[in-house]
C-alpha cells in the first residue's frame, strides 16, 4: 500500500515522502513502519497505544480514528501531523 508521510517523519525515511507499506490493519502498518524506521511509531502513537492528538490518518481519503481499522494492499494511507504554535 502507498503510505504518505508528514514532513516531521521524513528524518526517519531519509527524506522520502511516500513509502510502500504492508499490514492488514493500521496496527500492523505501524509495526511494519517501526521495523523499517526505528522510532517512528513512538512519534505516531503514545505509550498507551493511542493515536497522538496531533496525528490524523486518512485511508483512501476517509478519516480514520481506530488503529484496528482494516487495510487492503491497494489502499492509500495518508498520515497528517497538525501544526501548532502561534
């Protein structure tokens, strides 16, 4: 599946904005990302395995809030990191 990453995560992928991922759910996709890009998962979910407040997932254009959301190999997953500050 195609995974589009926000710029705060580019340092984990060597600057790649898009990568190919695998997994039957968002949980499995995050496990895949962590296996390839150590430390990335912690930037996306907290210690209680909850999506961090500033992170949003979109699967094929639809907002997803549950990590057990099922994925297909041809899905597009976009991870968005909200900007903050003033």
